[in-house]
C-alpha cells in the first residue's frame, strides 16, 4: 500500500483553496449583479411612475424654474418624491459599496459571510437554487 506524500496533499489542499476562492468570487459577482439589477428595475418601474406623478409640476418648472417651486412640488407630492429618492439612494449606495470593494478590497466580515454562504450552498447541494452557479462548475 502506497502512502501519498505530503506534497501531493499540499497541492490538493491548494487546489481546493483556489476552487473555494473562485466560488466566493462567483457569489460576490452574483451579489454585485443582483444589486445592479435591483437598481435597474427601480429606475425602470418606480422612477417613471414617480415622474408621472410629477408631470404637472415638471411642466411648471420647465416654464418658470424657481427653487421654491421645486420645494413645493416635493412637499405636496410626497409619494413621487419618495420614489425618486429611493431610486437615487439605491443607486448611490450600490455605487459606494462597489467602489469601496474595488478601491480597498472586501472587508473581512463580508468575506467571512460570503465564505459561510458558499459552504452552506455547497453543503446543501443541487437542491439549493444557487448551487448550479456557485459550486457546480
């Protein structure tokens, strides 16, 4: 019976670590894409509805723009203002989050959370909806 040497075990462990890192990166990429998809859906659904609610104020502002008219348009049409603010806020938050990850790297708690999620997804196997995208390749 032949014993595997330590170098073979080391290589397989390194290969497993690299596969695990790739899986974590796939999950992170999926998170990024899903956040941008949410922002896109907000701009395609909520923003037009909000602008439609402001159609009269927008026509007034186009003819005679004043900051007071803009302020009163926001105050007296709160629902459209909340809709536009939600779109702008989500876009800004995703931009800041992704910029932070690009410039300074992913924070350690977030990386640990992603690693735990990858372990759970791979442990559950094909019954998990994300298994095919994260662990199967």
